[in-house]
């Protein structure tokens, strides 16, 4: 288990220091379209996002970022900047809660100093992003490619530039589109430095495979205490990134990310109820009734074999039978439900007995 990293604050969100792992995403609107960006930020907030990043490619986008920051009081906003230190300085002036740069690609030391100075004065953290696909040529040659050692040295090189100007509120991300490379790099960096880490598999692809890749990586890293804030990179609606992150964090029982855990069997020839549709209907009903945030384990099982005994660890559940289902709580049968009312009866029972958890 990694020792706790230092804590930095992105707006009011503590990142690192053993605090709750925060969920990030990034808008895919044109930042210069203020109304569209604000609308997407609100959708991300409603989905459970903690921190939102916006691309700021030019001075016009920087001014739009400032207007978005002025009108958005619900989430911390991160300005993502490449190459032009003046845009980073301007976004800091306009209220950015975090700046994402690579100090090595925004010019000479005087320009790095200008960014570090205003961020230090305004207590704005800086995220240094190192990607295996854009590793410095000398490090790629030294290590024979984007190895964990190369990514670590790149990150520390950039951090060192900021340290020269008395700036240390730094978040590090070392990313790769390869699950194994991302895991290895983050393990190596976590062992070597105490900065908070932003983790995830970058350029992970379309929704299904992207979620699988990120779940595999985070499933390896987070239980080891590696990762303080996450983004599930998907070629999809950014809201899908947030929903996936919530599900992954909840499945790993990460502190601060509790919620309903639905366990159900995969069906077989013994199944006597339409289990696949029942599970889908129950999940939709639980979402509609606002129950998914309740920390309750619900079992929906297809037969007596996979019923109260095998699912005794569940808080509540049902086991299907011919024309009816057994309702049980902690493995103890407490009643029977008619086949047509299984979902509504289970939802009502959870509302009555578990909603105040």
C-alpha cells in the first residue's frame, strides 16, 4: 500500500493525502462556445463529476474560459494548455482552479517562472501530464522507449522546473494507451515520489473497450493506494466517462464511493424466471427511484441453488421459482413475491427498509 501523497486543493476538492478519489472528465465542446460548455459541465456535475477540464488552445478560448468560470459555481475547472505560457497566466488570472501544462513545452525558464509565480500567489495547483506517446526524444533514446523509468524521469524533469521557482503544488499523471504500461509506470512513480497522481488509461478507445481497459488498470492500482484522482478516457460522451468512473470506484469499494451493489447469477438451464430482463428492469427502477446511491447489496438470483444460501452475503434479494420468487434478507427467507410484481416489490422493500442508510 502506497503511503499517502501530499494534498493539493483543486477549488474545494482535496486531491491526495488519502482523501476520497475524485472523478474527472473533460468537455468536448469548443470552449469558445460558452453556452454549450456550461450545459455540458452541468450534465457532468449531475452525473457525479468532481472536477472538469477544458481545452484552452488560444487567447479567445482563455477569455471564454474566464466567462465559464464566472458563471459556473458548481465544480472546479481546470485549464488545459499547451505551448503558450501567456494563456496559462491568463487562465490563472481568470480564476482557473488548476492548470494543466507541460513546463517543458511552454518556453524558457522565464516563462515557466511566470506561470509558477501566479499559480503560487493564487494557490492554483499545476498538473504535469506525461504521455508515453509524446516522451522527450532524449529520454526515449536513453531508455529505449516509454518505460516506467523514462516516464518518471520526464515527470520529475518538469516538476523540477517548477520547483526551481518555489512551486510544489503539483499533480502528476503518467499515462499510456497500454494497460500494462500504465500500471507499471504509475507503480514506479508512486514508489519514487509523493505527489498526488492522476490515473487512467489514455486514448482508451470506444466506450466498451475503453471502460474495460480502465477498469483493468484501476483495479490493479487503486487497491494499492495508487491514484488520487481518475479520468476514464473514452471516445464517447464525457458523461459516459463519469458514469464509468463511478461504477469502477464503487466496485472497488473505494471510500466515499459507496452505492447499491447488484449481484445476479449469469443464468443457466435451472433458471425459471426471466432473470435477464428482471435485472435490467430492477436497475432502471432503482435509478428512477433514486436508490442507486444507497449502500445496499441486492441479490437477484435465478433459482434456489443460487438463492438465499449462496447469496447470503447480500442485504436483501430474491431467488426465482416457478411463478414466484423468494424474498430473503441476509440469507433468511422472509416472504414470497408473485412473478409479475417481483421488481416493484423488491424496490418497495428497499425503500422501506434501507433508504435511510
